C-alpha cells in the first residue's frame, strides 16, 4: 500500500488479524525517518543504483514498533518528488528516498521488488476508468451511483473470469514483484477482437453477405 494507508488503526488491524503487509512510510517530522537516515552510516546494495538499510522504528504515540527498510536511489537531477533531504548534499548527484514499513521477512532486495509490484494495480484502475466508466458519476443519487460503480467492477471481474475459465489464459512466470499470475487481455483488446471487427458487405449472386 502507499503512504496514504499508513494509519494507526489500519496497522493495528492488520497485526490483530495476522496479515502480512508492506506500506510506504511518509516522511513526516513525527515519524523521525529523516533522523534515522542522518544517523545511518552503512547501507547495503539493493540494485545497481539503489541501496538501503533496515531498522526498527518505534512510534510511541501509536504504541507500535515497526520493521522499516529505507531505500536511497541515485538520480542525476533534482527530485520532482521532494524526496531530496537537506541533510545530504552529495557533489556527484542527488538521491530520492523512500521507506517501507512491513512485517514480512523478505530481504531488503526482495521487499523492494515486492513494493514495486504494487504498480501493477494501477493498470487495473486505468482499465476500470477508461474502458468501464468507473470514473463516471452518472446521476445525482447516491444509490444509483453506487450501483453504477458495482456494475462496472462486476463487468470487469466477469471478463477476467471469462478469460481464465473459457479461454487459455497464458500463465506468467513467478517474479519478485509477485504481480498477476496470468496474462489477461484488456477490455480494449477484447473489444477490438470480438466486437469492433472490420467487415465487408459484398453482394454475391444476389445475396448480401457479411465478411469479417
């Protein structure tokens, strides 16, 4: 989950239910993440231009102690995400920082890939909004709009189930990002394959035919 879900009630609920999670940590002053970064002298390499370190973050105000992995990615420009910290002024480039709070036992390298795999759901949101009108508010009535949203999601799930059970969906190899298990065609692709087909209407021996 992204940093918007870093909330006391949600973290305690996941812990109480015994669920595993990985949630982005906001760089707020009260979390003291910047102080942890400033005090850290050693880091391990995660990828070619990414390094990081693992620490325990105690949030006394919430009564929680979290396992946190802080990542630092080298970029050669000023960060548009405002992740460049004033604590560091490297001469050979800039850094973007991110932190992930998790109760998973993944290594920092595997956790980086797992957190990056969250981006796969953005394709689902884009398809729901672009092909199934999830971002449309058709009426001024709450009940009707709620039904509209549920129907959009049901249509999306129905087409995915159709591909999984009625057509040979191609399995995808497992990866560190742990995204979709199958290659699923989008609604846009299915529309062009099944509905928006090019056709001709020739008149052969006084018979009007439809050829696709």
